[in-house]
C-alpha cells in the first residue's frame, strides 16, 4: 500500500498565536479596569478585538496562503457589515445625544379622574 505522510502542522506558530490572543485578552481586561473615559475604553477594546479577529482569520482560518479571489467576498462582507452598522448608528444614534421621546398620545388632554367612581 501507499503510505501517505501527514501534512506538517506548524504547532509552534499556533502556540505563538494562542499566546498572543491570550495576552491581548488580558490587555483588554486590564484596559477595562482602568479609569479611562468610556469612549476611550471602547475604542481600545474594539481595536484589540480587531487585531484578535485578524489573527484568527489569518492563522486559524488559513487565509494567509489563500488566493486573492477569496478576499473579494471577505471584503464585500466587511463593507456590508460596516454599512449596516453605520445605518444602525444613524437610526438609533439620536438616543446617544439626549433626544427624549414623549408618549405618542402626549398631546391629547388627560381625562380627569372620576371621584368615587368604580
């Protein structure tokens, strides 16, 4: 029979990526425990999450050695995600700046309570 040699797996590289992901997770927790402003904390946490997602995609999803044609759907997905997220922020963003909504029937006169009524 023909014995097929297994494909060599770069375990050292995977362990290095795992250590980097673990370190970045600890950095995220450390940044969250600092007394930074909320926007700064979110910006740093999202930046770290983007780096971590890139590491996972490049090494664990094997995008490092893929053909360029694979990146077109990936780029389209990223653009559509950004567009949908921007639309969400545009439609719901007025809550962030203090817009208060009143009752839909707030302009209607309120009925006086009935005294001794059932």
